[in-house]
């Protein structure tokens, strides 16, 4: 082989090719470097960090609820949950899934369903598969730590109801956020806040005040190994983001009044709403039948939830806000004011009541022959004939106008959620209801709060509070004030109020009539008067006819007459006459609130007390689907032990013994479509209860 020198081997052509190859390699390296570092750098960097780090949510403690005297109503207590991070769990699913299912005592499909429901979230986001884990679950998860990559125990909190009341429809409940709710939040500011398994306020003030009560989520960053198991805190916790607990809330509710109202209404279906007429605070709100809020604290099985949902008595239905009852004779107060304010009649107007009123070819009967009667007597003695004639004089559209002025036909805006607005007819609405035509004969019964008229007990409570407040309508509200974590002060919750476009003379005329209902001879609510007391109660009875059963019994009142401190609406379904059934309930509540006197003994076993829990455990072991039956049985035993036998009112007669004859027509449009609490000594203690 001939010898080749250096110059002959490194010919210009070969040098050019070699140089070009080297340049191409370097260009390729540079291009790839640009791609990795600049184009895909942020995404790859984030993925690398995620693989080495895990973000653990720090769920804030939900705000504590207090009553108007600073006693704890509901608090959040520590709880634990089990989460799965798919990035770490999926590669070992076949080995880890059976182990976790055995620990939780569920089928593997249950865990897979929980994972699949959260499929649209990042693989690095922990998915909560088990709430309210007990000590056994926590211990076994920790013992099998190496066999459960991506499985973690997290700390959270759950509601504990510590006052001896249910207040189911006032407080509302929290539960796991649903997939449908998460989808609705995708384009909202809360889209990044809620994740599958999170708890959210679902009903009552828990829902309305969700933002204030929930707090601000925090995060803890930890270093993990290849299996996603925790190794250490990142930067010794220096990069963690602290959570901010939810704001504590003081309610207008009085625990004693709420508990007594629940006791008094327990044998019946219906509702009670008590307000402070001066500011609209809800002192008590009861809807019966109700349910145990403990059912929704912690885990709630599908079967348990369905038992309540499918209960034929509809305990989840808030009768104080979501109903539409005919108001009966309580409507006469508004009618009297409308007739006087519109100059339909003068203040000294009088007519003769022969005990019936004939219009066209039909006769409308009253309960008695009232004789010569004016505005005052028509309220005191609840004369139907007077208002049969007044509605024809006033006109249906004018009636609608003044009804709106008093807050009917519209939601009150109370912060308890899911509120109906009732229904008040006018000419256009009557034409829509009766496209074939209607006559004034259809309107006559509306003068006494029957026919198409429908109102809610909450509207009636605000209505009677307006009379107590000398013509100022105040918006009812459950929350009185919130604790501001930044300022360290209590902020009073804003509410609306307005003065009615009705003169003081009209208001005072009606108020004097309401006082006569309980104090004058012939008044329909003598049973509302407190015996041997100087406290004067002003009110109005109502007996609303119901085509589906017995009459509904209304009584609305306020007291004391000169300086009102409480306004109450009592509505008892299918119970007879308001003066016989509802008025005594209202009297007892007024007496307790103003004097501290309780006419009936306390329940021997109060809800949410150790004795109550012991009864549940003894009878049903406190587990499984029996819990719904257990609550019902305990509630029944409470009522039987606490109260003497209830003697129902005679269904066919008023106290004066005169048989009531119904108006000739009614339309369905207006019908019912743990431990004891603690005293708070210093308000500043509410910051970290």
C-alpha cells in the first residue's frame, strides 16, 4: 500500500465534508437545545418539578356559627381523608388497588369510579376517594405505606352541630361538590378553587355564605421519591402557602327560642318564622318535618341520602320559603290598609254584615252576623263580608299594587337560599289563568286571602314585622355579622329596608285593630294573650281553606305592642283554626323570648346531645341505612316524652261555635304546591374557635 502524507489524506474535498458534518451536528444540538430550553422548556420544567414535588392542599377550617348571644351553633372539627395522585398510583394500580379497597372496606370499582369522576383534572392533582377516615383506616394506610404509592392521608374538617337544635332549613348543610357543579364552575372565578371531593355549602345559609365561610385554600410542597412517597418538605416549608380559615359568623338566631319552636311544632307539619322587627334578624326558623344535619356531616352513603330524598313527608323541603299557601284572614290587614291608603273608603266607613254576601247567583257565607261594622271591628272580629265587598271596591289591580308594596309576589331576599316569591293575581294574570274568561265572581274570595293568592311564611313574617315597625319593611336575614380576619373586627351584614308608601294614620289604624284581636271582646285570638302579664301582643288569625285536606292555621303577631322586639308567623298545615292552634304556639314563644318563661317542659332528649347520640347507638348502632330510621324514631320519642297529649281543635267550628262555610270556589294556584353549647366570654375568642 503506498504511503500517504498528511496533505494528500486531508484533501480540500474531504476537509469540506468533515467540516460540514461537524457543523450539522452542532446545528442539530443547538436546535434541540432551543427546542428543549425555549420552546418546550416551561412545560418540561413543570413536569420535572411535578415528578419530584407534590402539592398537598391545605383545606381551611370552615367558619364557626354562633347564635345572637355568642353560643356555638356549629363548628368545624378535625377530620381526615384519603387521596390518590394518579401520576404515582397508576403505574402500580394492579398491586395497590386491592390493598386500598380492603382497607376502606369497599369494592375496587368504588375507587375506580371516584378516580374516573375526576378524570378531567391533572394527573398530579390529588383525588379525594374517602372522607372522614377513622383511626383504623389511617393506621392501615400508614402501615401499608410502601404498598400504596400515590395514596396519602390528608387533614380536613367536618361540621359538628353542637347546639341542642336542628335548625336544618336555616343552617343548611355541606356536602361533596358534584361533577355537574364542577362543570358549571369551569368559567367562573372559582374554577381553580374546587376539586372533586371538596365540600361545599349546598343549602341554607351554608350555601348563601359559602365564600365567607369556606376561607382560602393553602398549599404545602413536599419532595417525593420515584413512587411518589413523601421524603421531605420543600425548602423546609419556606415555599408553602398558608390557608386562611373561613370567617366566623354570628347569627340572629336565639338557640333557646329555636329549640322551643322546634318542640312546639314537632307534632305538626308547617313552619315558624320569628324576626327581630327592628333589624330583620331571624330569631328562629323552623320547618317541619325536618332532618338531622349530622346525616350530611362526614360520609353520607347513597342509600342514606335517598332515604331522606324519597321520604314522602319531604323533610328537605323548606316550608318557610318554598311553599305557596293562601294567607286566609291575615290578608285582611293588607286589604284594610289598601282601601284606606287608596281612598277607596274613608276611615269612618261602616257597613252591615248580615252573615253572608250575595254576588250574582252565589252567596258567600261568613262565620257570624257581625251587624254594623267598620275597619277596626272587621279586623278584630275577622269579618269576611266586609272584605268580600272591599275587594270589589278596591279592584284586583289595586290589590296587587299594595300587595307588592308589602313585599308579596317577590322573594324577600333572605340569605337562606332557594326562596319562592308566592303569587298575587292581577287582571293580566287572571286572563292568563283563565283564557276562556273570568268574572268578578272569581275575585270575591281573594278579599279574604283565598283563591289564587299564595304567600310564603317568610313573607308573612316580614309583613307582620312591617306593622310592628310602624310601616317600615325590613329584609329578613340569618347572618347578623361576620368576623373580618384582616381587621380583627366584626362587620355587620348589610340588609335592605324601606318605608311603605302608606300614611302613618293608616298604619296606626291597622295596628290598633291587631291589638284588639287579642284584647277586645269578640277578638279571634284571645288565646294569644299572656295570662297575668302586662305584655300586649298584637296579631291576626287566619284560617286558609285547603282543597287537599283540613284548613291551614295561621297566626301572625308582634310584641310588646308599644316597643316591639319580636314578630312571629306560625303556619300549621291541616290543623284547623289559627286562633285555636297557631295563636297559643306564638304566645308561648313570645313569653319565652320576652320573659324567659317556658310553658312546656324541655324535651327529655334533645337533638345533638350525648343522650341523643346514646339513644341512636343503643337502638341502631349508628351505622348504615338504619340511620334515617334511627333519627325518625329518636325524634318521635323526644316529642312523646316532652309534651302532654295534644288535643286537636274541632275541625268544623271556630271558638264561637259557628260553622264555617267555604267560599264557592278555590283555585289550586294558591295552594301548597353533640355536646351542649358553650357560652362565649370574649368576642375576640371567635377568631380561632
